[in-house]
């Protein structure tokens, strides 16, 4: 079950990285960036493309190599702070776009799944 969770994360980050890299203006505008300068486009490609490809790689590697504990720790180290910041920022800057809210819902699901898998794995040890 943990391997499936890690593969889902790898695929999601891979697809998101591709989407952001191939369609930066569309994706950036859908999350609220109105306009990107050349420097902004470069930074967007690095963070939303390159870093997310790196996340996809780590999730895929953890699933493929059987390093599930690392994968769950990596997942929790990403999603718990992201989710906390998401809750605070959505409350502070409400109203926000549908894309922002949908991303937040996905983060809640992925965080909850990681927590449940972590405790389930710990119980099996």
C-alpha cells in the first residue's frame, strides 16, 4: 500500500512538473500569478518544473527501491508544512482561486494518507 502511495505521488509530481514546464503562463495564472517577467518565468520553471521533477524522482525511487520509510518521511516533511502554510494563507488571503482550493484538498488527502501509512507501518515493525 505504501508503494502505491509513493507511486501516486511520483506520478502527480511528474505530471505537475510537465504541465508547469510546458504551459507556464496557463498554470501560473491559474494559481494567481498575473504576469511573469523573464526572471519570473525562469524561477517558475525552476521551482514548479525542476523541483517537482526532483520530488517525482524521490517518490519513484523510494517506491521502486523499497525505501518506503524514507518515502513517508519525505512526504510528511513536504506535506505537513505545506498544509499548515496553505491553511494560514487561505484564511489570510480569502477568497482564493478554485485551483488553490483544489490543490489544498489534494494536500489534505495526501497528508492524511501519509500519516495513516506511517502509523500502520510503525505498527507492523
